[in-house]
C-alpha cells in the first residue's frame, strides 16, 4: 500500500527516504539507474525531489520490493508506461474467482454423478 504524499512542491532526500521506507543511498543509486528520477539541485547542491519524482520512487520500490522485478526489468516497465498493479488487491480478486470456479466444478460434478446414476 502506497503512503500518502504530502501536498508540497519539493521534498528533501530524507523526507523521500522516510516516505518510501528506503535508505538515502538507495535513492541516490536509483537516480543513476532510472532516468525518470531527476531531483533538482538547490544552490546548496541539496537534492529537491518534486512530487512526480516521489511518485516514481514509490513506483520503483513497489516494482523492486513487492513485485520482484530486477533493476533492468523495472526500468523497462517504467519506459513502457504501464500502470503498477496493487498486489494487495490481486489475492482478494483471485480468491473470489477461485471460489466461483470451485462452485461451478462442484455443480458439474453433481450433474455428472446424477447422469451416471440414471444409466445404472
């Protein structure tokens, strides 16, 4: 589940680190690996992340940590422009589908058993 991004124009690297739940050195590494993460630099050379950068960082974290992508795979995924699926929703949907399939299979099994009894 993604954290709520505060309504600010710029975020310091420490703030982004806390929001994403990763260390600052990880953010600096991701900047080198993902061209879409480009924080501005203040006059003091401090990184200033925009809201879109923070959103990209959260997407990268979801791809790498939750969905098991490699760095190269996550980079390709971001370049393709696909939307990230929230993995916490998928099991609920899959569970509902499986229950429906199970019910239908049991109904079919009962129908087949009834036809077998009619012949005997």
